[in-house]
C-alpha cells in the first residue's frame, strides 16, 4: 500500500512540475494560478532545487530510498528545465552598440506615478540617447515636464498620452523624437474595444504614413479578479502588432510565457518579437525592484516586428532606488536588412 501511494505521489508530483514549468503545453499559461507561478521562473527553479535536496535526504533511509530517488529526479528535471529556459532567454547583458544614423533607441519605464522623480527619468533618457520613451502610469503634465527638460538638454520630444481620467495609473504617456517625424494618436475607447481594458495604452501612427506605428503599452495586472481583462488586453496588443512595421514598449504585465499562441509569423505577440530575449536579457526581472533582478519577473518589454532588428538591450538596475517598483528597459533597434 505504501509503495502504491509513493508511486501515485510521484506521478502527481511529475505532472505538477510539468504544468508549472511549461503550462503552455497544457494551455494553462493564461489561467490562474499558473500564469502567476510561471511569471517567477527563477523562484520555481530555486524551489525545485530545494525539493531535490530534501528528496536526497530521503534516500539515506532504506525505507524511503525509492520514493526519495523518484522525487529527486522529478525535482532535478524541473529545476534544470526552468534554469535552462532562463539561460536560453538571457541572464543579463549590459552593453548597447554605438548608435548609428538609422538606429532607434527605445526606453520603457513604469514610473508608478509621482513615485519616480522627473529628473530620474530625464537623466536616464538623456544618458541612453533615446528616441522613444513609453511611460505607463505617467500623466500628461509630468510627460510635458519630462519633455521640456529633455529639450533643454538637446533632446526634444513630442508628447502623446491616453488617460481614463483617474489617478496616475490610468494615464500612459508616450514621448517621440521629432527626428522620427510627426505622429498622431489613434482615437481609443475606455471600453477596451479599441484599447486595453482597465489602464490605457497609446497607439501613435506617422502622419505621413512613413515610419513605424508606435504603441506605449499598459496591460492590466493578472490579479485573480482581473484575469479576463488581462487576457483581453494581451489579445488586443497582439492585434496592434499585425502590420509589418510596429514598435511596442511598456508594461505588458506578462512574460513571453504568457504570449504563447498569440504570435504570428514567428512573433511572440502578433508579429512582434521581444527585443530583450533576442539580445541576452530575456530572463532579467523588471519587476519588482525589491528583489534582485535575476529573481524578478520580466514583464516590461520592448517589442518590434521584422522591420527591425534588436542589436542590444539594457535593464537599468541602477535606478532601483527611484521608488518605482519597475526597472527601465532600453533597447536599440536597427532597420532590418
């Protein structure tokens, strides 16, 4: 009876490990609680490694040796699987190549409203020589203040914003360098039929039709009560990346695990691919700044269609003391071909 129970527990443990390690296989990556668990792959890897060590202790007893060996193998496989996925996505790169005449640098930073000092945003944007800045949870007044300060430092910006007329989290601001041309914001609706559902995104299109569509993203967080809205947001964002020339940046509140089956033509989300994953930073956590970067969740992204090639990215851990719970991400894009 005990042997049968041990086999049953091992089978259940193996199935559970498989589900939390690769919920995409079971189409559970956007379902509670698996969406939340897979967001924290580093924690899963550490947890499975701890189970492996405990299971090894069970192997020291003759009575529990077989069970301990079986559980240790399951835990080891899960720990290595999660660790391997993280390593393949990139555990950290800190270099951007020299900017070229055609390169576009994009920064995204969820500023948590007034928590982040305006000068911190300005200094980061100027230091990284960015052309596009996506600022979820930043209202229009703050966006204009940032743009004015950047203009005074020789890097002018046009300011675009969407808001759902509430507190700072219901604003998203997008700054675009005049060198990319004139842009206009596509009209949206709070209902989510032409925008994200609870917090807004900004869709800006070039007035003359030349250049990328630029989307500043803010999807709702996948709290248990907001799962349906979160899934709807990700599908809507995938639809924004259906054309050939799109750049999206912002707080997606999703890792690329959550985007499975939402990509087309080799993209992670619509036709857009994650630039950090392509350049060695795909596993570096952008949230929460209270945790070491390699233990956090990479939920802030810069993504682009095949019209662009990502040549470098940086997750700015130096700004962890800024009071925002998100880290800025900076990516350099070059026209493909």
